[in-house]
C-alpha cells in the first residue's frame, strides 16, 4: 500500500551551497528520507556541495547523485572516488547512456552503485546493461519505454537478475508499478504533474501512499481539462 520515494527536482547543480542545503532540508521536512543532488558542472566543486548536504542532513538520510550524462570516464571515476566517503546510495547517469562499457568499468571500480536507464526505449535495451553488470539499479521511464506493459517486462527481468528497480519521473504512474515489484528500491518523486492535478501523493516517513482509486488514480483539475482540451 506504500512505496519508498526520494525527493528529486529541487536540488539542482546551479544552486549555491546554502540554497542546495536548504532545499535538501526542505525535502526532509516534507517527509522524505532520501534526496538526489545534481553533479557534473564542476567536479572540483561537487565534493564540497555533497559534503555540505551530508553534514546538514546527517547519516540517516540517503543521498543520491545524478550527473545527467555530463562526464567522461576519467571525470566520472575521479569524482566517484572523491565522493565514496559520503556513503551515497547511487551515482546516476555518470556518462552517455549509450556507453555501456564505461558503465561497466565504473561499476567495477567504484563502491558507489552505478544506475541508469531513463533514456532507454524498450525492455530489450536493458538486457545487455543488466547482463554485463553496468547497472546495479535500472531506472526506466514509463513514457520512454512504451508504457505499463513494457515496464512490467523490465521489472520481471531485473528481478530475475537480482537488479534493483527505481522508475524515473512520472511518480503518479510509477507508484503502482513499484507496488507490484519485489525489487523496488525507490520511486523518484518529481512533482511533474502537480500543477495539473488535484490529488497530490501523500508522503509519510519516506513512503508514498499508493492510490486505491480506479486505474492510475490521477485526478486532473478542471482547469487542466479546459486548457489542454483533454477528452
């Protein structure tokens, strides 16, 4: 009836350190027990940014980092090694998503789990990444891979291979998929639809309550229907 979620979308890599710390603390105050930080604009500054958030949040709050495919192999390895001491939950998209071999190398050389997959467009595209050990956790995007049916294929395959599942974006749809997955790690809480819906997901102690209304349970506002002419 509930699934683990982490706060994402506020802690950008263009924020000052005080701003980054404040927005990360805001997630904790909202009920999240894990937050994701963006890295990769300046790998010389990133360690100080991560250190400041870790110090502010303490050891009981999980921290992930996401480079959004910005780094080279050398940069990702260097940054990863400098951040290992902060007990990070994962290092997301360190390099281009098409570069499977570099993901494998980083997975073998860093203690931080390497994760990704939000830009893969089918279940089949995950097979080599999982089989080769490139990903410790897969992060499919339901809108990219072809919908619920294809997401279920990814869940079942990753379960069989002992790899975690942490769906990307579209939280309102992903909570249902996560509730059906034995290998769920986290659901990304990204308030993508909040401006257009009237029923925000309830977050308590780091977990989102899965709606029990028919279908996906998303309730669009009347203004949204009128503005976008949703039939």
